[in-house]
C-alpha cells in the first residue's frame, strides 16, 4: 500500500474568513436560554412530584414515565406535544399502538436521570417530553426561546418609554420656567418704568 501526501502551499496573505462575533453571541444566548428552560422544567418537576401524578414522579423510573406519558397523551394532546412524541419515540401517537409504545421504555431514560438530577440531557426532544410530563409552559423549547426573546426586548422598550417621558417632563419644566421668567421680566420692566 502506497501512501501519497500532498503539501499545499498557501500564499501568506491568504486568510480564512473569521466567524462574525454576533454569531457566537446568538449561540450563547440560545445556550443560556436552553439552560434556563431545563432549570425551569426541573423546578416545575420539584413541585409536581408532590402533586397529582405523585405515583409516577416521586421516584421516577423509565416505566413509570412511559406510563405517565401514555396517560397524558390519551387526553387530547396539543399539536406541539404530538410532534415531540413523534420526534422522541419515532412513532405517531395512536391508541391502537400501545404495545409498540411500551417497547420504547428506554427512550425515557434521559428524562428519568434528568429528573433525578443525575444527568443534563442534550436531546431537545427528551427535554421537551420532560416539560410535557410536568405540564411546564411555555413549551416546547421553541416557544420558550421566542418568549424569552420578547421578554429581553421589553426592558429596552420600557427604558425608551421612560426616556421619552423624562424628555417631555423636562421640556414642560423648561417651558414653565420660560413663562415664569417672561412674567418676571415684564414686571421688572414695568417696575423700572415707575421707579
């Protein structure tokens, strides 16, 4: 076997394009938002595990989470929830396919370990399914992300409104001050005529 190496000679002034800084910023924001999403789901889990689905969530196992999932999806799931179901499990929700669904127990392992605090899942569909199981809103992550973007722009808008109000108030004060000074100058002129 003969190996051949090719050495490429690049001119010194040839540079590869740099990644724009704003691309990194956007990715960082999305990562921060994903971390916030996971944290919020885990917080919701802590309250829900003592609630209605205590038997499934208090000490969750893959089987219990799978059974809770079926129970939740039997009661009119949303279109977004059905998409998460299909993406995570690789099959569409259908009441007649319960046996196929029962075979998918291992798909709930990342959710089990996430709830137990053992791992931090990277599979967005598993994270979204965790949100469904504890009835966290807004979900899926896309809605949470869009919601957080609008929440971030709200303070900026509030600051802009506050600046406008301050400008109007200072303009009104100036105008009021000018009127007072005109009145004073009129009286001073009137006073100087007689005294």
